[in-house]
C-alpha cells in the first residue's frame, strides 16, 4: 500500500499557511503515520517556520522540498504562490533521505553523498529518487549523472532546480529544505525503496529548426561560439535582429537519438556569449527551436496520457508528481493553469497530484536514462 495525500494553503501568514496545509493532509491520512514529506513554498514565505511546523507535527517524517516558481496540486490546481505539502505513508516501502552540500564547488561529491546516505537507510532495492537543487551555481549535468551512477541507471530520478529568491540578484540564490533546515547550494534527495510501481514521461513541445551546428566554444552553461560565429550571431541568422525574448527559443542539444532543451537566460553583446539554464558542452550538436502555446499544452497532456498508458498493472496509480518549467509558465501567460487542469482531467478527481514549476527539470527520457531538461514537462505516476 502507498498512501499519498496533499494539503495546500495561500494564507499569507507562515504558521497559518502550514497549519492549514498540515490539517488538510493529515485528515486524508486516516490515522496513518507519514514516512516522508515533500514541501513546496513561494518565495515570500519565511521558510524555517514551515519546515519546523511539519517536523513539530510529525517528528519522524523524512522531509525534503524547495522554493517553487509556482505550484500545482489536487488540492489547489495551479497557483503562483502558496504552500503545498505532500505526505507519503506505506506498509511495504522504505522512504529514506540524504543531503549533499556545496554542490556548486563539488557536484559529484555532493550528489554521491546524498545518494549514499539515502541508500544506507534501507536494505530494500532502490526504486525512485526525488531530488531538488540550485541552478546556475551548480553543474547539474554532473549532479544528474552521478545520482544515476550511484543509484543505478534503472532508478529514475525526478525533480528539478528551485526558484531564485530574487531574479535580479547576482548570483541567483535559492533555497532547499531538508528536515527542519532551510539550505542553499544543497541537494536534498528522497529515495523510495521496495516494490514501487512507476511510470514516467517527458515532453516539451518545441521543434528544432534549421541545420544542425556544432558548439565550438563553451564553458559549462556559457556558450561562446556555434560553428564559426558567436552564439548571438547564430541566433540572429534564424531570428533576425530582434532578440528581446530568446527564452522562447531554447537550443535543442542532441543526446543520442533524442535531444534536450537549454533555455537562454542572458546575453553579453560585448563578447557574443550567452548563458543557459544548464550545461551546453563544447562539441554538442545544436539547433534553434520554436514552439506555440498549443504545442506547449499538447506536450504536457501527452506526458500524462503516456505515463497512464505505460503504468505497470495490475492496479492503478496511487499518486502523481509533476514538474514543469518556469519558462513554460512565462510563455503560457494566462494559459498557465491549463497544464494542471489538463493533467487533472486525465488523472481523475480522486488521484492525489502534486508538483511545482522549476528552473530546470530532472527526468528520464524514453531510453530510461535520467537527464537534465529545460522548458520541459515531467509526469511521474507511482503506486504499489
């Protein structure tokens, strides 16, 4: 048995908000003791009172979470702000946590530490990991690859990068939750071990255009040249001189038979470089990509239907976990709520659902290997 319940509040008072979310979730547990919790909160809350309240109600619960750029759940639908608390209880699964710190300076070591700590708390076979971390200060490609190496490439990792507290601040800083602690530059991980049934699906809705080109100069998330021209001139060759909203046109970076998106976050006309929400390795094959609002929404709907179709039987999912991108929310504008509405329509009114808007997404592609994504929608279904 797996019991997933979700509580939510938009109360502006920190303690009132978490109390309301806790009461909603606790009422649905039916007397069960939760083993794990995932907490999402908006940037305007004082986060320590939230985490402390959850541990005050459930001292033994394994809590992780992060600051979110938006939230969606069966308790609230889509919202820009608020507090969303998901509790998990099970009589057949182990739920353990681990934490990696100083991810920006030691991404491999931090990721290995988080995964090993979580694995040390169980003697059951790892089945699924949920993880959150910072964005631009960290080498997220190394984070994702290391988690897969330690946990096993057949263990999906789903999650993403937390939202920045202030987008105008340099460097961006965001917060992650681990137990009662509110941390930065950290990697909290929740590991489900045992007989967990899982299905995942990932899609974005962007279409590459033009001829493939090779990245000839880059360092981590900063790209200098594509082919024999600057990355900015490469964009101009497809989009013209109006480069005011390049987030709508991520680079499609080839990875095997598929590709992942890298959303642009800023340009420097003095040297022709651009920064992206994730690494773009030198030697990568890339193309400019384009989309429309209907394509973005269709991609989200596809992930839900695909995950439902591939969920292993017998039995039905007992919970849904969704990750979408802040870039998608920005481009969708007044249509942003339709991602959550579409998911709810397919999942049904009775299935617990929780999710958040990330600054980079983590999820497995169709080949089963976990990747780092931008501008992407990830659907995870779980059950026993």
